[in-house]
C-alpha cells in the first residue's frame, strides 16, 4: 500500500495564523475521480482574507504543491465565498533559496538570503499585475521584478507527422492499425546508417582520459577507423575518423563525450550474461548507433512535460477488465488543469542549457496489453513527475529515470518500497521495462528479463517480431569516481541489440525512450559565444525540427513550446 501523507492547511485571517490537518492524501489511486491538485500527497495550503471594500472580503488561497521541492504554486483569488474565483499557476525560479508565503494584507511575501520582499500582486480589485501577466500570453510571464513567474497556457509545436498520427489515432476508427502498418512498411529501416572506412593515412584522434571506459569490441575492430556517418556533432580532429567503442569529447563542451558503435563489432555475450547466444540480423548488425555521455559532476538534469504529451487519460493498450468505469484515467484524472504544461525550458535556465533530448512514449503506447504488468495497476501506465508534482503515479515494475531535489540522478526498476523516495523526487519519467538491469544474484548488469519478449515487454512493433526500427534509450555508467548519463541513438535496432550495446559500454541500468522518427529521437547540444547560440544535432537531419528567425536558429525546446516531453542538461552552478 502506498504511504499516506497528510496535507497541511494554514489559515491567515485578519493577521492571525492557524494550522489544521485536512485529511490524508494517498500517493496513487483512490476510488472516484479527483483533480490533479488532490493527487499531490505533500501539498500545503495557505488561506488569507483581505478587505476589498466596506463590506466585501477577498479570499486568496496559495497551494505549495510540494514544499520539499518548493517550485510550483497555485494562487486562487475570489470573493469570500469563492463563487467567482480565478486560479494562477506560479513558478518559483529559485526554489532552493527563495521561500513564498501569503501575507495577511493582500500580498505574497518572498524571502531569500535573509531579505524579505512583500510583492503586492493580488492586492486591489483589479489584480493588475497578475492580469497583465496573463494577457501577455508569454509561456513564462515575470512578476515581482522577475522573482516569480506566471505560467500561461500556450499551444505546443508539432510536426506534420505528429499531426497526421494524432488525427488517425484520435478520430479514425482503426487508425492505430494504419499507423502500425506505416511504421512497419515505410519507417522500418529508413533511418539506417552505416559507417564509411576512414582514410588509412589518418590516425583517429585520441579519446579523452576523462571519458567513460571504452566499449568491449572484438579484436578486428579495435584499430579500424570509420567516418561517423551523418553525425552532426563536431568532434574536432576525430571527425576524420573514429574507432568504434571509443569516446571523443565534443568540441568546446567539456564533459560531453560521443561514441559510435556497430553491433557487429561487439563481443558475443550470452543473452543474460551467459548461455544463449545473441545474434542480430544482418541489417542491424551493420547499422550505426551513436551514444552521448554527460559527466554528471558537471551537469544538472531535469525533465519537462510537453504541452500535450504524455496525456493523462487511459491508454488504448489496456484491457477492458482493468479499466475502472467512471474514471477518466488510471489516476482518476485526464487533465492537468489548472496546472500549465509549458513544453519548453524556462527563460532563467536557458543560458545554462547544454543539451535537450526527447523523452518517452506517448500515453497511447505507454501501458501494457500483455503479460503480468497488463493485469495489475490498471495496466501499468507509465508514470511521470515534474517539479515534484505527480502527473501520473510511478508504478512498480517499470524502468524509471528520476532526479531528486538535491540534483542526484538515478535509474531503477520502481518498487512499492520506493514510495519512500517520493518526497525527495523532483522529476521522474517511466518508460516500459529495463533494457539492462543488475542480475538479482550477483548484481552484474545483464539484459532485462523481458528484453526478448515483445508483448510482456511492450516494445512496440508487431507480434510477428518486426521490432527493428529507429530507437532511442538512456543508461547510467559509473566509471572510476564519475557517473555518466548516456543517451543512445540506434539507427535501426531491436531491443535485444540495444541492450547488448548498452551492456558493452558498461551501463549498469538502461531503459528505452522513444522510436520510429527523428522528432521522437531528437537530441541537440548548445554551444554559446556571448549572446549567440550554436546548435548541433546528434544527426544532421534533426535540424529540420528547429525553426529560423532572422537568419538565426530557434532551437526546439528552448525557443518555442513543443507538444512532446523532454529531458534537459544544464551547466552545474557551484554550491553557494
């Protein structure tokens, strides 16, 4: 059973303060529909009353959705009876240092570094600053001289492929079968890449000694140099030739390393470390994969939901007998309102951005139809958390990438006991089951138990085993005293081959992300020179997903909202 945590209510009335407990809120599902606010187990609510005239009284309610993370707040303003109320989603840009609370006289009190500021954004009948911020239609509108922001709903960008897919899925009977046919017949190997031999007279550049350990490759590939296909990342001299499995530092981006791999170069290990042999078919054995490693001692990691995806309702995958009649979704909700999903990085973080990459599968594919996971937890919908706010609960048995409030990054298969971690989790994304996980007996990293099972693993594709396609995944590597978050792009591969590649690089845990198209496997790096930003894409064709304005690149996820979820990496700020 999930832990029960009490949500607190703090009352500010005529300058006096009282506290009372308002009931227990469970992490997870309870019978009956609920709002997303009621889904938050750690929320804290403050209420303040102020005079709005000779007889009228105004009521303000401020909900800190997770005081342990201290980033997102809901401010509701109305008359004393709350018959006419308006709710605003506020964001604290400095959650570690700045505290918010309601004042008794119609303001919000901000405290940081011992300095207290009363911000009168809701005093007076017009709520002038709040309404001006709302009318600006900016995704993030500054309040209180930029010490607070209002999040405004804006439409997210989507590609023509996304638009057609969603139209078929949402409005055409049998549309999912059409989408599946197109994926199998038109997209199966369309992104396949193969390396070209490098000039024999050009020795490959030396890999960085601060990079992760090289991958295990067979002897015939140890000294052969290749041109790295359509890789869009500048490797300096290594652009003239790379050795498969070696790591090369991205030019001008300390702590970011790139490696290339062909499955044919791997040492043939057994399916779970010993025993049954692994044999990719001829196509995926030669297909290139790119891996990008980020030194986690240098970077902070975060996760942001898209403006639309992943959704919160029921997945079409789930069986009828695990749906609960009357509930709009597995957690009792199908909307995030009144919370606002931005689909882009907030402006106060942009100057620190080093990389972004797309997240996991949409909700439609993000649940199980076959196997044990399909029979429990309403079909085991993939969960996700942003800024400490639970949008869809984290489900036991699923591969989970999460970040705690102190910046620690980890990956694991979620268990019921892990509910104890929830108060500390800032961001989390689940996506299926493990590609690589520690062996339960010896702890050695091995391919996940469901890697070779199409239905129970929910790998997408077809029951006939047509699983080879463009895929992306992520893993964690511990090398010496350094940990690395690794993004893997597989130009055409099956889940067993993804697991093999990650295992060869020493990943102790790995999970699948998205698949089938460049917009679903997008990764960009950012190099800054003054106010100018230079964008490099993992694969050159990904540049089509950015926009142009006045001859300058406007990057996806940084320059405009997107309908898809994504991860981001920021240059770490030294502890104050």
